[in-house]
C-alpha cells in the first residue's frame, strides 16, 4: 500500500503537465501519481501519461478514460487509489518540494503510530501570472498548528477563508465511506470535493507549509471571470447540489455547522456576483430564481443567508445597491482567485 495517492486530472494538458508530474516525483516509492487522461484529443497528453508510467513503473500510472470532466477524473483517481491518503493536483499546478517532504513525513508518522487522520490541511500559494507578490492562503488564525484536533478544536474561519481543494489531503477510506462521487461534465466540482466529506471528518491536522502552488492567469482557465460568467449555469448547478447534501441548520457541532453555512453563503454570493457582473437580465433572473429555490428548499437557511452581510450585499436594488456588491465581490475574488 502506498502512503499517498495523487491524482492529476489532465485534459489536453501537454503544454504544462510535465511540470506538475516532475514536482511530485521526489515523493519516490511512497507516492503513486495517477495521471488521469480525461479523453484528450487535441494534443499528446495520453502519450505523455504513458511515457511517465513507462519511465517510472510503480510510481506513475496512466489512466485513460472517455471525457467526463474534471469531476470524473477526480472520481477515477479515487477509484484507482491504493494509498492511505488522497490528493488532487491540477495539471497546470505544482507542489513545493521542501513542503512536500514535510507533508510526507507528517502522513508517515500518523500511519506509523496507527493514529487515524481524516484531513490534512496545508497552505497554498496563488501563482498569479505576472504578479511579483505571491499571495499565500494560510489558516494560522483558524486552526492550531501541528495539532491533531476535531471540529471542536478549530477556531473561527474568517469570511473569505476556506479549506479548498488546493489545501486539503483526505484519507482515502473516509472519502469512499462517505460516498463521494463528483458529477460528470460539470465545472467547479472542487467545491463539492471539499464540502461533502466535512461531516465525516473526525480528525484534522494543520501543517503550516506552503505546499500547493495554484497557477492562475490563463485566459481559458475555469476561474477566469469571463469564463465563469459564461458558465454561470454550472455554478448554479454545483450550488444547488451543495444545498441538497445536508440540512446544515441541523448539524449538531456548532463550529462545523457555522463553517458549512458560511461555505454555502460564499457559493450563493459568488453566483450572485457573477450574475451582477454579467449585466444581463437573463443572468439576473437566474440569480433571483436561485434565491427563490433556496427559500423553498430550506427557509431557515434562506433567512440566515439572505439577511446576512453577503446576502444583503448582493440583493440590494438599483445601481446604488450594486455598488455595495463590490465589497462582496472582493470576498468572492479572494475565495476563487478570479484572474
């Protein structure tokens, strides 16, 4: 059994996937690198995946599948994982080697001591193209450093500060037991990946290292604001799915409940902001319909989100109201790293 399984979803990624894979190779035999070719047809992604499997047997595995989208590539990685822990690294991102070694040391110790760790959290760095100053997302104020805790041991997360796919490593068995399966052909499912397992997380550990390097800056990237506006229906779909997983108002642990409510709040805010920024009546109507959907599904949660700071900020009428939305936009920008 491997210590860590790393899935790399690849779709026509030949231009940058080597950099990602090479950054993970120093993990050696304890790590399996699952290169998931998600039906690439426009370049030699499939051949590169096979090349690494050939050159690094027992470490790299090429998985070829019909195109199913980012979520299905994550699913394929999880289905094939033989490691104790599971990490997703997108093909245009990479990891820092020094932090990587600390991550492996930490995971190894938990396994050696036979202590169950459900979720390891690390920092990530926004590698924004052209930016001299690299912004680091850390959790210093939200979580005690290098301590095994449950949700009761967590502190308060700031508004706009969330555990994202870039910062999380999950225990494989826990993910499988909670029934995680991301929808096919859907963007923004990374939110589901870090949200749906949370009530199943009984132990977590924050390692304060800048491990994951999150590249943003390509025009065709899914977090490009114009691209996100064009895919607002996808954002709405993911938000509705997340609203339906749990009645978060009834989650018993108050810290977990607060965190999950806040996460849904940012999802509603991001969708609303995209609709406002699009300046089209069609999208503003979709925004209104989403809030009505929430009202019908869970009135208690609707009242909490609609009349919170962000909910009010994205629902004020007229041009004056939309100016207030700018503050909400900045929080959304921090969450998604719009480029």
